[in-house]
C-alpha cells in the first residue's frame, strides 16, 4: 500500500507541475492589444498628431509609450 501511495503522490506532483508549465506557456503567448473607439474624432484631433486646439493628455501618453 505504501508503494501505491508514493506512486500516486508522484503522479499528482508531476501532473500539477506539467499543468502549471502549460499555463505559463499559454499566458506568455497572448499579445497585449488595446483598441480605442472614440466618437467624432478625426486623424488630426489629438496633440500627438499635431492638433493645437484640443487637449488629449491620455491619448498622448499612450502614443508616447507605443
């Protein structure tokens, strides 16, 4: 009975380690994507694209960090 318990515990340890490795590999493959939808905004309606009459600090920060 002790041999069965040792084998069972080793199988569980291996399964947990293997599944955590798979989860880490899957998490690393996901890209970071941000999609912004704005209403009634043209291509030149942000300071980072040359607008001088509109103040858009958050969009400018996003554009500066890539």
